[in-house]
C-alpha cells in the first residue's frame, strides 16, 4: 500500500507540473500575440493618418442642361406656341380661354392690349384689374424669353380635361407643339414618353388612355 501511495504522489506531481507548464506557455504566447496586434494597429493607424485625403469619384450621371425656355432663349421650333395666360394673377382658366378665343395667345400679345379691351374680352368682374395683367404679362415675357412671341396655330384646347393631365403636364405638351385634342390623338405612347420622361414620375402613366380620351374629345372635322 505504501508503494502505491508513493506512485500516486509521483503521478500527481507530474500531472500538476504539466498543467502549470502548459498554463505558463499559453500565457506567454498570448502576451506576445496581444503585443503584436497592438503594434500592428498602431502602425496601421499612423499609415492611415499619413495618407492624403481621397477625392470622391464623380457620380455617373449626365449634368442637367437647362432648355432654351429656361435660359430665356426660345428656339424657333418653340416660339410658335401659346403661353399659359392663367399664370397671370387674376386670369384664371375661364379668362384664359376667352383670351385665346379672341386671338390673344401669348404674354407678349396680351401686353399689347389696353385694359378696357381686356376687360371686355374676358367679361371681367368689376373687382378685376386688367391693367395689372398687362404689367405681369410684360414681366413673364421678359423672364421666360418670350418678348415678341406670337402664336399662329390652331385654337388651343383645355388638355386638362383629360384624366391624368394636370397644368404641369399640359405645359410640357404645349412646349412641344401639342395644343389640341386632335394633335394629342395623333401621337403615340412612345412619343409622349419622350415628352414626359418616366424618371420624373412617381407612378407610371397610361399614355394610351390619354390618346383614347383625346380622340373622343377632339373637334369633328
């Protein structure tokens, strides 16, 4: 029994010594690894701080170029079109249509008419101020490059009667020469998509429905 006790103590001693040596070795390697990582991070940080700032690359898009109307220089193709007279304060859709029917289609043309004539044409209410319309028309013509502009085309229709066409879309159509239901009825959906690009829309537009409604609303003849 005494011999077994000695062997047990010897074995336990060897086992304890192996555990202690293994623990010391593990702690030594871990200390070296932490030191190496710290040095590496410090060097990397110094390298990043010494680098010159990078210039972000230019976005891959075509810059916006203002059209001739926006820059105040209307082209020949765009000059023969009516202006939205309802942009003048005091001139609504009803007065605008009466002015169109009287042959007054542009801001320049309106600015050449006296206040009494404008009142008679539009059948304006007594509270209206046609004299202010004249001054506003001159300003709008100057700001939009429409001084001297006249229109000699067909009588414009109210394109906003078509479901889906608001005043903004109507002016986009007028800008390219589509001012009547008949002209709109003769276009195609792809042609309209180039006038009103899809990237400017929140939802898809049914251009075919516009054309169909225009055919129903166009004047016979």
